[in-house]
C-alpha cells in the first residue's frame, strides 16, 4: 500500500496525487491552487474596492441631485423677489402707502425665509470689493473717496444655492477718476522739464 493520497474530484478525467510533485512545473498542485486562490482573492479585493468607489460616487451624485434639484424652480421665482425689492425701495406716501409697503415687506421676508429652507442665500455686494466669482459688473463709475473695485450699487441681487452660485449680483463698481493721459499741455510741460 502506498502513502499517496488521491484527489476525489480530478479535473479533466485525470487523477491528481496530492503531495506528489508535478513533473512539468516542479511544484506541487497545492502550490498552484494557492496561487490561484491568491489571484482570486486579489481580484475580489479589487472588485470590492471598485464597488466601494461606485457606492461613494453614486452617493455624491444623489446628494448633488437633492441639493440642486430645485434650481429651475428658484430661477423662476427670482424675478418675483426682484419686483418685491423694487417695490420696497420706492418712496411711499404717508398713510395707505405705508400699509401697502409694510405688506409687501412682510411678503418679501416670508418668501425669502421660505426659499432659505431650500438653500437659497443672498449675496451681499454693496460696499464689498468686486468679486468676479459672485458679481457681474454692469457699470463702472469714477468716484473719489471709494477704493477701486468697490461695489457702489446693485441693480439685481445675486444668489447662492447651497453655496454654489445661482445668479451673480449685477453691480456698479467704483473706479478712481482717470489721471491725465499725457497728451496736450501736461505732456509738453513734462517733456520740457526733462530737457531743462
């Protein structure tokens, strides 16, 4: 009787002796099985990592859909906010006009509070430095006493949706008055001063 064990499930009709060396490769079939098992484990780890990345990516996409899904609705409502702001900024007559203005202010505040629940934020622009990421310059006004690039007024308020720009503020920006260009009398006197 021999001590060799036989595989009860040979492949391709072959009988493989466990513990005996493979004459072609110089290693035992157990080592080959361990290599195959190692390859399968590596592949499974790779697939698990791929699936985890896919899960994280879809979670981020879902979060973006939830955060920015109301974008079209909010863009449609913004003109109403603009008109309410214009109505509030108009000077009113005493008496009845004050009551109407008070009602419009309350409606504006209520609408704005409701939109904040959806992630809408107003961009404060007046008195701030011009920021091309948040503001759109619709005019430049020469102004002494104001630093260059300071927002003087806004014709249309800007809004953020969950921290992302929804609409830039349309602003008028201060610019220091233009210095003489060097043409005319100043240029002549400057060149004469350099010669003499």
